[in-house]
C-alpha cells in the first residue's frame, strides 16, 4: 500500500509542481522582457497548478485520515442538490460546461455530505479532464425503488471493462503499472499515457 501511495503521489504531484515552478521561474527571470499577456499567462499557469496541488493534497489527506480512522464518517439525510451544486461551484463549472438534471423531488440520501461532495468533485473533474473538446459533462440523479442514483456522464474514452474494478483500488489509475515495469519515455517533455 505504501509503495502504491508513493507512486501515485509522485506521479500526481510532479506535473502541477513542475508547471508552477516553471511559471514562477519565468516570472522571476531578469534576462527576458515579458509582455503583460505573457505575465498574465504565467500567473494563470502558476495559479492553476497550485490549485491542482492543493486539491491533490486535500484528497490525499482525506484518504489517509479515512484509512487511519481519524476522519469520522458522519452519515445523515442529505439533499443531493446540497452536495452537487457546491461541487460545481468548487470546480467553477457552470451551465456552459455541465448539463444538470437532478430530477424532481428526490428523496434525501443517507450520506456524509462532505465526503459525497468530495467524490462528486473528483468524478466530475475527471469527466471534464477527459471529455473531448466541445462536449459537456452531464450530472443527473433519479430515484427508483427507494434508491437515489447520481450519475456523471461524459464522452471520454471510458474505462475498459476489464479494468472497471480497479476504480475502487486505492491509488490506481488507468495506465498504471507496477513498480517493476519499465515505462518508456514519451516525446520530448511528454509523459507516457
């Protein structure tokens, strides 16, 4: 578990950390005259990268606390809209990126509101990240036979049927390999996919 954690953390943190570092280095460079647009772009890159790092660290700490039993799960009745709408706000997503259909008069769900919101943020963020340009992510909820189901649908490549169970394995991601498998270098500056 520790090896999987270190591999996942190292991979997830490397890209935003490198982007933030490069952006700040560019801003601090004294040998290059930057235009206002260049400075704004570098600041935006640094900001996005640091936000990504913050989210990754928050998720890592939440998982660690859950596994250590230090993060109590407090289940109670929760309105689906009360977790979905703040999740969209956190991701700064609006109607131009997401279709929302929470269904009429859904029953309350028995859940930990904070953890359910974290799960929705993570799934929607992945849907946005991997959806082809020009497509929208859809969040819907419906109720049948006393069960409420929340669905996040995108037009991305999806998960192969043989790897779907891996979604529930901690610190796994499609394309991960074990620590003994050599990973070929991608084109200059690009990580293998």
